């Protein structure tokens, strides 16, 4: 399972595609950005 396997995250990154292994919106990253924005607004 390497770059040529379209079903793995590494393969999807290499092929430039998205799916269950590599969703377009990563939930963990989105939550971190939302939390950071609300904290900044509260300080200002």
C-alpha cells in the first residue's frame, strides 16, 4: 500500500483526490480554526 493505492490517504494525496480516507474538510482542523476565531473575537 503506497502512493499508487487510490484507497489510502497517501495515495489520495499523490493522486490529488478526496474521499473517506482523505476528506476535503478535516474535522479536527476545522474545530481548531473555529475555536481560535471565537477566542480572538472575545479578546478584542
